[in-house]
């Protein structure tokens, strides 16, 4: 069952003028489409729309649209916002059946970064896909798809097969195990490794030079002195 119910009104006016009139009346204009039916111009009380929007369960989820005594299962496909005020300006709803298989974008979330040794070694996560288009029944749309970073190493490439996916979810890309992200070594980590290598190389060269010159390391000199004292 859908958790959100949108009480809508059908708008008489369409186009820019009708949408502006709806906003002046404290409504958010929208369009209902799909299901082999003609598009319908609708509007929702802005206060109610905001309340539902900020639950995080409106966009990309199954929603019940209510008009009078009629109800319809829909998917909120898109919401447009004012770039300055962030006020919702327009929304799109797609008619669906609860058991209908649909295509929809679902976000990818990465967890347990603190349990991944690669990041303590200076690794960085390079995300290729922040979301993935999936095939799923309208009433089984997951909130997100999870990638567990625990156990991954520097240089690892994270693919679709690494994502925790419910059994009834399929990716629309089927011809390859596509890349989601990768763990790369940062430039700072590379520089630190290069410095360590340079220091180790210098120490090795110094030790080799000392051996060639016949110099005895301090530790060996100490052992010799102790040996002489023990003989006395």
C-alpha cells in the first residue's frame, strides 16, 4: 500500500497562465499522465504537497492520488523547484497499477566507509553512478540500493554485482556487469608512498656504501665491545 495520499483538484486552465493561477491560489500545478489515458492537468494544496515531499517518500514512490471518491495509484516522477526560493513549482505523476512492473531510477547509498581500510590508507571513492534504473513492481520499489564498502581494498572496482539488491529487482542494463564506483589512491597517498620509497632507497644506498667502505654498523660495534669485556 502507498503511504502517501495526494488530494488533487482538476485544473480547468492549462499552460503557463493556468499554472500561475494555481500557484497564486496556494496550489502546486501538476500533470497526470500514462496508463493509455489522456494527460490531465491537476493541482495539490502547496502546504500538503510540501509536507508529503519532505517525508522523502513522495518522489519515485507509489502514491495514492485521490480526487473526490476516486483513487488511483501513481508514481511521482518529477518535481520542479524555484532555483531561488526552492518552492515546488510543478510535478509529474504517472498512472500505474500496484502490481505493474515499471522502470524507475533508485539512488545508490554507500555504507561502512569507516570499516574500509582503503580509506585509512588514503583511498578515495569515485562514484560513477549515483542512481540506477531498475525494473520492479510499483508496490515494491526500494528506498535505495546499498553498497557495503567494508572489506574493499585500494584499486577495487565496485560493480552492479556488488550491490545488495532485493530478489525482485533487476537492472535495465543487462548486457554487462556495469561499474558503480571505484576506490582510487589519492594524490596525497601516492606522494606519501613515493617519499617512503625514496627514504627507503636512500637508507639502502647508505648501508651498501658503508659495507663497501668496511665500516661496521653501530650495533655490531656494541656487540664486539661486549664480547671483549666478557672475555676479560
